[in-house]
C-alpha cells in the first residue's frame, strides 16, 4: 500500500509484493486484492474508533489529478530565475505569477500522501500479527481462494496445514478452483 500511495507503478508494486496472489496481468484480481487490503486497514481503524483514518486509507491518491507539470520549490524557482537575492515576498510574488495555484494543489496532494503513509505505519502495528493455527484461512488468504478452501471444509490454517502435510503435493486435487499454481502460491506465500 505504501508503494501505491507513493505512486509506484501498479504492476511493479504487485510483482514485488503481491505476486503470490496471482499474475498482475489480471487487473480484476489486482484491483480486488488492493480493495481487500484497503478494506482491512479501514476496518482496523474503525475498530479503534479512528473513522477519519478509515476514510483516509480508503481514498485512492492516484485518482487525484496532479497539478500538471511538476512545480519547483521556491528555492529552485528563485535559483532558476536568478532572483535568489530578492526578498522572499518578491520571490513568492514571481512564483505565483508563473505557477498560480498549482503549487498549492501539489502541496495539498503531498500532504495527503504523507498523512496516508503515517496512517499506514500506525495501522501496520494493528493489522500485522503472527500466524496462529486457529486463524481462519479467510484472514490470511485471498478471498477467492479462502472461499474455495472453506467450501471444501478447510476453515483454519491448522486444517490447511494438516491437509497439505497429509496429502502432499496433490493436496488441492479435490478442491474445486484451486489448481497447482494457486496451491503453490498458498504454500509459498
């Protein structure tokens, strides 16, 4: 999530951190999983009565339009125009004459990104927990895979581990919709 908030390309972020969930070429899977992660963070914030934080993590900054071309900092602008010896008020006046309110939009977007990153850091401590044998498969696996496992009578991580260790490599054979590729993602993910 931090990578997405900071503007890293979706496919690159997916391949680096969520490749175990499936191929990034299936954008439906990518969007569903990202929405699932956002929802989990928002639910954790709501459990702590931090409703503003819940709304904040659900907001997709990538949909917020950028202010057009990158606006330089005031110092960069002054140096580029040769007005670094002018007063700060004169520099600001010249900057606003050239860029108008674009600098404000860029600053607002940057502040929003920083707030989201702070919220994610806080939420990680609530959401990140060690695996426990009695945990539901739905708490740790992609919802579509968890639903298929539950339909086959596998509800906890202990039951899943027992199945994998008991049957071996062919453990997903009788589970509808879980082929060898998904099984490997479950085992190695």
